[in-house]
């Protein structure tokens, strides 16, 4: 990622990625339904915080915008997947990691609605993004879980 990239941390939670990327000099946008954990970043230069419930049926608050990178971790709302791909600027990166089928043995989430099926992230970007890396399997850090990860790049075309 080039310096001063525009980065979206979707479902930013405590802002782990938001804070790191801002410290590295990127312009960051954090979006979450509850911004309490990142409230200290309000009024910080190059930080935009957006509060929105992405699952309540409201219009997607970022439609028409583009980012050099979109980061999503530990969050899944399948209807958003096409919108996330459309947010990528030419050469933009999608970095997505969340829980996958098989995670039940380690705890939450257990509901299949919140667990990716094998290959689901690959299918979400097929024909739209170039897959740079993909994994589906057990991890031990920071705690045991089954996750699916993808790193994919927009091939240079606005979606």
C-alpha cells in the first residue's frame, strides 16, 4: 500500500487496524455501529469515523466512494460482500478475515449465518478481483479458531 492511501476499516470495533494504519500515515475511515471504543480518535486529522448499522436495511453509507484498501475482520454480513468489492479503487486491496465453518468446536460464533462456507470468499470476488492469497483453516493465535482469509486486488478497474 502506498503512503497516504485511503483505507476503510469496516466494523472497526476497538480500532486496532484503524490506529495502526493511521500511525503509518494513511488516511483512514472507521465504520461501526458503535464508535465508543474509537471515540478518542474523533477530530484526529486523517481519521473519519462513521456510525452506521450495516444490517438494519438502511442504504449503504459508503456507496459511490472508493478506497485503496478495505479491511474486514471478525465480521460477516453476506449482503455487503458485493458492496465491499465495489468500494475498491483501481489496484485497491481487499483484506478480509472472519470465522468459518468448523469454528463451532472452539466457541463463538456457532450460528452458521456467521460462519463462512469453504471457498465463500473466493466466490465473492471471482471474476471481479485478482486473488493474491486465500486460506481456510485452523489458527491458534490469538485464540484457537477456524477462519477464512483472503487478500485480493482490483485489477485496475472501478467497480
